[in-house]
C-alpha cells in the first residue's frame, strides 16, 4: 500500500525545494541584470553641458547603441557628422544612451536623471523592440477571461525565470522545425546562438510598454524638449510608435520596410549577419531618414529659446 502521509511529505519537500530553486534563479538573474545595467550605464558618454552645442539625446536599445558595428558607426554618431557637415555654423553633439537588451522600463527609470545630466535640446527615442512578454504557454493566454487570473498570469510572465524558460522553449521549437537559431558570426568566423531579448531584464506586456513610452513623452512635453519617435526596419513595436506619434503630434522617423522589400538583397546590404541588427550601411540609412525627418519637422537647423536650450 501507498503511505499517503509519506508521499505527501515527499511532495511537500519537493515543492519547497523547487520553489527555493526558482527563487534563487530569479534572484540570480535579477542580480546579473542589475550588474549588466550598471556596467552599461558606466559607459555613458561624458558631455560638458557648459560648452556650446546642440545636444541630441538618443534613447534606445541595441539598434541605437550600435551592436556589432560600435557606437562610433551607429546612427546617432552618423547623424551628428551629417548635421555638422551640412550646418557648419552650428555644432551638434549626439549623446548615445542606447543599451543592449534594455527595455522601456529601464529607459524610463533613468530618464529624469539623464535629462538633468545632459540637458538635451532634442530627444530621439527608438525603443520597444525588447518588450515581448514570454510565452512558454502563450497558447493559453487567449483563453483567460478572469481578470484576477489574467493579473497573476501577467506577473508570472514578467519573471526572468519565465523568460529563460521561453528561450529554451523557442530554441527547442525552432530545432524541431529544422530552423535552429544559428547564424555565422562574420567577425570571428564561427557560429553562435542568436539570443533575443534580455534574460536578466523584464519581459513587458504591450500595455506596460505603452505606459512607459507615454511617461517619457509626457516628461518631454512638460519640459518643452522636442521628441522624435523612430521605428525600425522590421519590429512589432512599429505600429505602437507610429500610433503614439500621431496621438501626440510628434515627429516620426519611418525606417520600417514593407515585407515585400525585406529581401535577401536588402538584408545583405543593410543588416548584420544575425538578420536583425543594422550594418554600417543600415545605420547610414537610418541617419539619413532621421535627418530628413528633423528637417521636415523644423527641428534642424536648430534655433530654440534659451529655456529649451537648457532643457528646462
């Protein structure tokens, strides 16, 4: 016969051990993320705001930072060079605060501090690409109708542990489909696994992403600092960014390419080998699009009142 009490005791110990293991994993991922985020913040550029110059602050993720090509070849620096070449009577300074694998929650967390630190005259925001909530069991999400269950589900999906499980799930599923997430790393000439998103960061719902973006928009409007929203070649965040631009009457830099134009030739010329991040030519294209948007919206050549120049 089965000893019910002994079985229940074993099950209880197993459940407690599993809970402690998951909590330890969650804490480890959180600590790793915090260390990574602090390290990335230590790389923020040092800008002397007392010097003359029109400061343009760029907020975003790896596509803003310059992943693969480096910040010197990313579109913020390319835009700076183009502006200074075209408008020689003025000096433009790009402040690239893009961080790899960041989310809008982390961008918002540092936003007020960065506004005080850099006092930008113009802000450019390209974010929302690292936001998709994990979906190990995403097929069940559409069946949840009880708001209380939906809230619990949201919190479970927002954990870093669930995000890690999602990585294994998606990677395993891709293997079953015969399309492993492997790319050729051109620089090193060896294959590497392409991992999307920040395992140690938050996985946000679309509602949370929108709320974070709106908070940044409201802060810029309150301070009287012009804000430009930018989409990307191919991203789920593009419709949201476009809608917010129309809702708040903000300049919108359109980089999105229609599916029929995302050809192998386009990807070979404008994307890196991972088929997501821009190549140097891709960043040049984004810089040209942003320059045109800023000119059409009257942001450049820049000539604002002293209050705006101080970012107040």
